[in-house]
């Protein structure tokens, strides 16, 4: 029983890490897409 509980705990931890990583990538992409006009404006001001 102890081994089954350990395996279940490991699976839960791995699942949580995978979901958090996926949400982190989604948040990063969303932030870049939302901030894109401001980033493009600042980039144009820096290089012109």
C-alpha cells in the first residue's frame, strides 16, 4: 500500500507540474500578444 501511495503522489505531482508549465507558457504568449503594439512602438522609437 505504501508503494501505491508513493506512485500516486508522484503522478499527482507530475500532473501538477505539467499543468502549471502549460499555463505558464499560455500566460507568456498571451502577455506578449497583448503587449505587442506597445513593444512595436517602443522598438520603432529606439531604431528610428
